[in-house]
C-alpha cells in the first residue's frame, strides 16, 4: 500500500539526512563522473549504500533505480520500483549550501505512488502518497492558484529565458529564481511558494519522480516540456524536460513555449 511505502521512505530519508550531514562541511573524497555527469562524493555513495540496503531488504520484490547504482534492465520486470537520488544537488552540498535534498519515490507501473523530498539542512520533509495529499513537515500543501503568466515567479535556469525557447521570441515577464536541487524546485511549486518550474533539458527520472507526485497531490500539474504526462521506469530513465505549475498556470506556460 502507498501509505506503508511512504512510512518506509520517510524513515530512510531521515537516516539519509543523518549520514549526509555527518559528511557536510568536513573532509571527504569528491570526484567528477565520466561524460560530464557531475560530481559524486563519499556522502552520495554512503547514502546510496544505506538506501539500497534498507529499501531492498524491506521490499525485496521491488526493482531499483538510483543515480549512484549502475543501472540494469532487471528493474523493468518489476511491478514496483524504487527511484532515488541519494543527494540531489551535490554541487551545492560540496559548496556548503543548504538546498541539497534526498529524493525518494516508489513507482508502480509507471506512476509514482509514494514520495519524499527531504532537506536535512533546512529541516523540510515533503511527502506524498497517491490519493493521500501532499505535506511539508506533516502540514498540507497546495500549489499556486495563479493563472496570469505575467509577473509570475518561475524557478528555472537562466538559459530557459532565451527567446529561442518561446513562441515568436516573446519571453514572458516573470520573476526568475533558481534553486540547485531539481527535486526541491518541484517541491517548492507543490508548496505554492513559487508559481511554476521549467527545465527544458532531458532530465533523469531520479531527479523528478518524487517531486512529480508532490505536485499532483498538491493539486498542481506536471508534464514534460511538450505537455505529455510523465511515465517512469523507462528503459532509458530520462524524460523530455519538465513543466510544473498550478492548473491555471500550466496551460499558459505550455502555450507560451515553443
């Protein structure tokens, strides 16, 4: 049941935070992954080991997809799959920032049914189960009700605002803000602190899965950059960007993008 999976995700997220904060600000090994895939630290790997040990022991019939575990086709044969990012925002972690997160999700036949995004340095635990609503530190959260794109707050990287990505080169007048963890950006839109979030680059499922359920259960909408619904546990675990916003704003954003 999603609620039982959610309790499990919450427990291991707190443990992940304990492990990661033990490394934070100290001395640890960090190296760059091949193919410009970003940095990985001892903290990422230690959290990943704990998550894989705890979650797979608790649910041996579930598949496994993690940024820090070599992927195999085995997960495709499972009805349910854990999709996790041990530390989302590793660069921020290395730089001593506080906006990195642990992103944990359970996917059933392509749909997320339980999710947690936890920021231990900010003491923020976002959680959701399918049909059970979304919460921040156990208080219900809801997406923005704004429908006017002009003047909206938008979480995105700077390149998203280039005219080439907008119809007729008309970049909307918005307040652009950035946070280093993609999972955290999605959670902030689910919370209603920001009106929308866009990433136009192909994005890994482990960055998106947990935040996608938070958005849906908070009454917001999330799709890929072309407006298609998100399906997880694909053979190539990437999605074609993400557009997330309240129900009124989502259509306006999609209509303005190329």
